[in-house]
């Protein structure tokens, strides 16, 4: 009896793709300039995403065998705490892994990165592309990412300005280390003569109750944010966000010592959204709660 042919193997089943996970913590409500910081805790994911932003993913906890499919290429590796993925905007990408992981994602608007590149960083070529880097170690990039996460969690007295500075720092680092661009030199320097410095200090003092950003302060001086931040630090000795924090704390001390204003009003005058937020930040800077400082003064 002739041998019957073996049945043909069944074709592989298409993966069942789910939706992208939801962020546990996000900076979107803070409306930072050019960047969104999001924290995820995920388990057993399989989804396709088409990022409209450049995404830097830092693995904080967990060890997962991660599969990535993009541009006709498939790569797979075990991702552990400290590993980083750089994903440029544009092309669809499939992400799949089993097991739990905690991931920090930094999402940079392409227009913001281009603005930093052509405003403050000299390039040898008129165009550049970020590189798709699947799993790398970059201590400086990791440190900046963790600073942004901390700022997103605590929302300090100079939160917006500090986030602006970190976002600029992150974009420059990506351009210098994770792009096709060959950077010829650091941010071009512009002078900050005394009259401009005085105007910057006056602007900061007049707007301590407002949402201060590097972009707004720099615009008042007709300077770029990158150049302003560099020159301000050279002239004053501290970064703009640290100077703003110090000035807000000093104003709060004067108001606590010399007035009977309620804490809610003092919080408003130093740019805090609520008395509780103000109390946490004041204590972190001085070692005392506002009420204790007022009673002691």
C-alpha cells in the first residue's frame, strides 16, 4: 500500500495584537515644552505603535526577552534595568515581550529636536536622522531620564524651567551620540552683557508667580533658550532653574516673616499650585515646614 503523504503543516497563526499600555504617570498635564515623560508598568505586551514623537525608553525594573519588528527587520534581546531603546518617529513598530517590566519613556517632538539642532548645535550636514538603537547603555542619557522622572513626580518650584533645560540637554545628547549628524562644535556662544542680564533677572523677579519657562525668558531677551541657559550660567554661576528656585524660596521666606498672608496666597505668589505643594517644596529647600518657619521667624 503506497505511503500517504504527510499533511502540510498549518500556516503560522498571526499574532493577536493588543493596544498600547496606558501610562502610570505622565507629564502631559504639565505641558512641558517639546517633551513628555511617562512611566509604565507592563506585563505580557504585544502591540504595534507608529510613534509621532522620538521615543527614548529606559528599563527601570524587570528582565524581559523583548522582540522588536520594524522596517522589515526583527531583533530580539533580553532587556534589563539600565538598558535603553532609542526609537525615531515615523515608522510602525511591533513590540512583544512576556513578563513584567517598569519602563520610563521620554517622548520628544521632532520639531523640538530640529529646533535645538539648528539653533544651538552646529551640524556638518543640513539634515540628520536619529538612529534606531535597540538596546544600549548610556549613563548620561539614563541620568537625564531619571532627573526628568523625578521632576515629573515632584514638580519643583522651578519645574518648567528645569524640564526645559533637561529636554534641551537630552536633545543635544541624542544629536551628538544617537544620530547621523556629525556635530562640529557645541552650542554657539552669545554674550550676555550687563543690560541683558539685568533684563533677565527683572523678568524672573516679575514673574515668579507665573509658569516660567526657558523659552519665555529667552524670548524677552531675543535669545534662543539654549544660548540663554548657557550664558546665564556663565554670568550668574548657577543654572536658570536653580536661580528661580532660590528666588522663590527667598520670596516665600519674606512673606512668611513679614506678612500675615495665608499659605494659599503665599503659595500662589511663588508659583505653587496649592498650599500642600508649597509646603512640600519649602520644607525640601529649607528643612522646615512653612508654619514652623513663620513661628520661628
